[in-house]
């Protein structure tokens, strides 16, 4: 076992800012992201932290676009004499797995831009802590495995059970939507298994939110582990 990269130490960095225009709060920003350290493995540490930093910086550039959108919306509200509600932008990492030489997380980006409600978009990242390499499905499944069929069959089985317990939780055509909107990048690791998720509205109404299914590791025939 490669003890020097079994897991990482994580510090959560938080950045908050309120953007103003004409002394009015037009945009509230909050970002929470991890900074990791890996004992005796500075290269992997740098590779992972650098990728996280690039994601955060890209989001910061997007926030400037939201800021100018908020200013425009502020002017429109003044011209049409209706109340202005400040925009909100939140980005937060959640660590879901940090052992056996793997680090996995998802990132939720929530924004409110003056509509009936806000929206959340999720992305996710899994790394091999020993190499700093980002992990994808072709690193988990054997080449001859039809992982799309294996996973969507399992997701539909779970969805069938869930909808019996809670009718209306998904759209009527949820089986077709599970297959059609399957995204091989929308996954992260947990102790229980491989979690696959669907964005808001992809297979379910807004009230259901982001839909998650966890597939046990013994179902996919792979386990996160350190190799000698």
C-alpha cells in the first residue's frame, strides 16, 4: 500500500463578496473550495490543487458576467418601477471520498438571477491521489464492459423502486430520460459505491432537485483501493 498517498488533508477556503452598484447590493457571491495536502507527494498535491484553482478562477470570470447582468436587471427594474432582488451566486465543493488513494468530490453552483427560483448545476471530480490524475469511467471499467448499459439498467431498477415509494418523484418518461441524459462524467465515489447523478429537470421536476443513484461497488466489479 502506498501509505504516502492513502488520503489527503483538506482545508476549506471560503471567499465571500458583495458586489454593489449605486450603493445597491446587486450580487452576493460565496465560494467554498478545498485546498489539499498529501504527505510526501507534492506533485500530486500541486496537480489537484491547480485543477481546483482553475475551476474556481473560471467561475470567478463567469461571476463578472453575472454582475453586469445584475446591473442591467437593476436598470430595467428602475425603468419599469418593479422591485429589484439582488442576484446570488454560490459555489461549494463537497468531499465525498478521501481514502484508499482516491479523492472524490462534487461541486454545486447555485445562482439566482431574479426569476421565480434559483437553479443549481453540479459537476464532479475524482482523482488518484498517488498520481494526481483525474479518474474517468475508462479507468474504472474494463474496455470490454458496456458500462452505459450496466449502469442505466441499475439506475432504472432503483428508479422503479423509488417511484413506488414516492409517486411523482420523476417525470413520466423517466426510464427513457435516464438512458437519454446519462452523462459518463456525472459521477463521484462514496464509501457505499459509485454515485451517478442527473441535473435538475433531466429526469425529474424542480421540486425533486438533483437526482442521485448509488451503485454498490460489487455491482460494477471495482473498488477504490491503493495498488502496490
